[in-house]
């Protein structure tokens, strides 16, 4: 969608370019200032450890029919 967002909406922007694996920025902006948090992955291998952790987590809970969050996988409450 193009144009101004409603005040309660959060904008999301995605770019796919060349050999960029992961370049993620969270931006908090106000009038005249902003805070940015950036994560850059140089290889897909950077994500493998998290994927394996999630697979092991789910394998231990097979058949329970529940939806889990990333927080559950990481043990963060």
C-alpha cells in the first residue's frame, strides 16, 4: 500500500537485492530524531543454530497440537 499510514499502523519495508542474506533494521522515529537497531547476516549459516534449536524444541513436543512462539523456543517469559 502506498501513502500515509494510520497512527496505529506499523510500517514494514522489504528489499531483496543481490547476494544480501539478511540486513534488518528496526527504526523508532519521532520528530527530529530516530533510534536504529541493525542486524546484518553475512551468511545463511548464521541462522542455522536457531533453526536447529526450534526443531529440537518442537520434536520434544510432537503431537501436542499447540502453537508456540519464538519466546517459548528461547525459554523467555
